[in-house]
């Protein structure tokens, strides 16, 4: 079994993300997947974007 050396009291709590303000953002596709629709009669591409510049750099959506 792996041992993890982690002390939660030394870690800052995660910040709750708010929706991004309306505007244009420079982003890259950081992940993609083809998924089946709920009805099972088709498929769609799910994309994850990562903001690469500006105030929200690093945010993923």
C-alpha cells in the first residue's frame, strides 16, 4: 500500500470558481472525448478548454 505524506492543515482550501465573465479568452483544447447520447441514438464530442492567458489563466471549462 502506498504511503502519502500530506498534512491538510498546511494546504489552503480550494477557491470556489465563479462563472467566467462574458468576453473573449485565449484557450486551448486540453482534453476531448467522444460520448454516446443519453438516448443512445448518436454521439457527441465533449471538449475541455484551458484558458492560457490573462486573469483567468489556468481555468478549465
